[in-house]
């Protein structure tokens, strides 16, 4: 099955290699995790833009386990932080693929750029920009960013602003980015690529404990986030298992089904 529904998000049931191959055609990649899934229950704008993404992949091992429990097994967890290095390594010899990094604190993007370009042994990352706090509401800064990305002629835009800011920014501006074919929403990946924040050991990520490592790294910000997400997520999974789950943005699901069957 190429696309499966998990609560009210569709997930492309692809392996990393299949996804990298399909990205030759371009598209935006969003990486749903537990936080995204919770937001998708109440943030209509976020829900709507998710419907327009060409690719939506499973970022979280917890989601991967839950998909098995629910009976819609996702083949592979592909977190944004794994996808991005896989992407630049896969396309390292394809001179048509170039990257712009948008996000992270001042200087971090530049460090990530150097690290990546050293690794792939070419000038693959062309430019970076660290936006100011609250930039998304500043039309002038957004215009400057668009102009800078267009000037760079980069064909891939990797946006690390955290959710939902990064997805909303991509959705609102992608049509104005004339050279960009691939849009990657990658959260804290620019920090990882710069060596600014340490990623969890592979074994922790594999068994679904990456969140624990991230809490240790940033206890104040992320401890609260994960703690607040835990019970509501458990409830969502339980309601799906009990057949009680209703997509809040699809009204009268049973009526629509009834009307369709009347028309048949
Ligand atoms: N960030 C940013 N500008 C903002 C908000 C966040 O550049 O206005 C960056 C921040 O520096 C960090 C990343 O976005 O690099 C935060 O990612 P987060 O940990 O929230 O993402 P996750 O990986 O959990 O989706």
C-alpha cells in the first residue's frame, strides 16, 4: 500500500530509498510525529496544508509502533533528521541538486553548510539564512528571504523552524520560489548537522527512545512538550482501536458515505 491513513493523517508508506528516488520529481516532504498528529486534531490550517503535501512520512518510532497496534503498519520510520543526510548523500554527485538551509540560530546554518559541503566534497549547500524571532509575521523579512532563496538558485529548500512554522512557511511561499523543486521540513536537523545539538545514539532512536534523549538535551523546552503530548496521544490511539475516532475536519462522515452509496 503506497499511502495509508493513520488517524487523520495520510502517510506515504515508502522506504527511504523509494522516497529519495521519487523526490527526483520534486515535492514537499512533511514528517508527522506525535506532536503533529495532536495538532492535526484542532489546527485546521495545519490540517489543510497537510492535504497538499506531496509526501508525508513517519518521523516517529512511537507512531510506527502505534500504526502496528492499530493494524495499518508503516514500513519504515523515516525521521526528517535521517532523511536530510540521506538526501544529500544520495544526490551528492548530481550537480543539479543544490540546497538552501532556512532556520536555526545565527551561525548554526553556516556551520551546517560547511560540514555538509565538506562531506559531499562540493558546494552543494549554496546559502543559509537564520531568521529573526517572529519573522513569519514580518512581511519585509519574508520578502527578503524569498529573494535570497531565488538568488541562490538552490533547487532544494530545507526548512528547520519547528512545526507548524516550517510547514506553514513552505505552504505560503513555495509558489514564489522559482528554482526550488524539493521542500523538506526538517525541524532541528540543521542544529544536528552543525554539531550544535547531539542526536540520540542509533539504538535509542531504533527502540523509540529518541524523545528521551532530546529531553535530556533540552529539558526545559522539550520536557513540557513530550509530557503534554503523552496522554492525549494515548487517548487518540485508544479511540481509534475502539472504533470511536472521528476526523474533526470531516463533518457528517456517515452522511457523506450514505449519499455516495445512494448515488451509486
Ligand atoms: N527555529 C528557528 N526560528 C524560529 C523557531 C525555531 O530557526 O522562529 C529553529 C530552532 O533554532 C531549532 C528548530 O527550529 O533549530 C526547532 O526545531 P524543533 O526542535 O522544534 O523541531 P522538531 O525537530 O522537534 O520538529
